[in-house]
């Protein structure tokens, strides 16, 4: 059974809080942190090209 109601009624584990796999490795931060990471990544890529 996949639904919440069905599992509660029958006494099985409920599929709550399992999340979606596509968001499992998502990093959450501020826009400033993201921009700093992007700048650092671009600088590292530029150094590797030389």
C-alpha cells in the first residue's frame, strides 16, 4: 500500500517523511554563498586552463 490513509487504517508503516530522491543531495544556502561558490569554481577552472 502506498497511501497514507490505507497504511494508517491497516496499521502498517506510513510513507511520511521519506522525501523525493531528486532532492536528497540538494544543498540549501543563501544567494551570497551560492555566488561565492560560483566565483570560486570559475576561478579554479580558469587556473586549470593555464
